[in-house]
C-alpha cells in the first residue's frame, strides 16, 4: 500500500511540474506575441513625435561626455548585458554601424557597469555606449523590455520605435526617417 502512495505522489508531482512548465511557456509566448504588436509598441517608450529627454552630464563607458544632439539622426538602442537577445543583436548592430555613417549609433547599457564592460570585452560593440546602472535613462524613456530601440531625427524627435531583434528591425527603424507620416 505504501508503494502505491509513493508512486502516485511522484506521478502527481511530475504532472504538477509539467503543468507549471506548460504555463510558463504559454505566458512567455503570449508576452512575445503581445510585445510585437502595434498596440504594445505604441504604449511602450516615448511617443512618436515627442522629444527624448536630454542626457545631460552623462558619460560614455570610456569616459567621454555625451552630446545630446550629435547633428544627425540617432539610432538609440537599450540593451542589457544579461539579455541573450541583446547579445545576439550585436553582430547586426555592428554591421549596420559600418553600413550607415549618416546615422549616430547610441547604446544605452542597462544594468551593472562591470557586466557591461565584460560584455564589451568579449564582444565588440560599435557606437556610443552609455551605461545606465540606476535605470534612470530607461525609466525616462519609458522602456520596459530590452532590446528596444528608437530612431530619432537630428533634432531628437522620435520618428520610430520598437523591439529590435535583428537587421530587419534595424532597417525598419531607419526607414521611419524617410517617411513623412507617423507610423506605430
């Protein structure tokens, strides 16, 4: 009788773990589907047509002072050194950096400065790299998930925004600069 109880208890735990895993996968999938919708993109981040907050008194990872308006359009990417999708984006980001010298590439590295430095040491990251250890830049730009990017015109006005997971997204954001109407 004790064996039956033991086996049934083990079987119930296996079922509970499978249900928990299934729920985790479903919620994760729902998040990915929702975050890629126009409604989510419109809600997250600074609104298209608004100015981004200034980055006064900020320094890059190598100690240079940040220029708020570099005089040309800016592709601003928020990433985290602990985010695998962010790390996977780096080769595409670097390729776009070398293809487009008419755009300023700015990376806001959210989180631990030492982890950011370690990530940059193992993977070369092109563009201006600004650490955001206290998440203040992230909060001011109303970003909730990484990798998230804004394309700004030369005056610092948001022309496009959204999740940025590869070259297609980078080119899509850059294409917003050429449009006369606001897209979400």
